[in-house]
C-alpha cells in the first residue's frame, strides 16, 4: 500500500475544487494511507480561509504524525522518512521535492490529479 503525505493546500483542495480527495487519489494509486504532518494542524487552525475548518476536520480523519520541522519542511521530512508521495499544489514545494526525488501528486488544469514520479 502506498503512503501519501498531504500539505495544507491539499487538505483545502476538496472544498475549493469540489472533489473527493480519497477517491481521486485511489483512482491513481489504489488503496493508500494518508499522513498529515502535525504542524499543519496548527496552520489550519490559524488560516484565514473559509474552508479551513472543514479542512481541519478532514485532516483529523487521517493519521497525524509529529515532525521535528514545521511548514513545508515538515511535509518534506515526513515524505523522506516514510518514502511517501506528496500531494500538493504548491509550486515552490513541488520544486524542492523534485530535487529530492520525491514522487508527487498535484492538480492539473484545475480538474484532475496527476502523478509525477522521479
């Protein structure tokens, strides 16, 4: 079974884009385990976004894993530690992950998720 680390914008995506995150990822990879870096819970609590509360509830459905780092670095730390894919639409984070040879999942054309493997 594959593992997928979610970043903050991935947790907001189902509400902003009206998509079923679980089903969309399962269509790409089959059954997966979703992980959320612990520091992202704090980010969502303080985020000024109309979907932040819903994203926080979604995050709590998945395994929340403590990390040493915060923000994007927490996502990277967890992905490297677990050998996971990362689901993000953050272009800067995707660039950093590509350099580290971490497989990615992201939204293309605002309509569907795609997988990018190193």
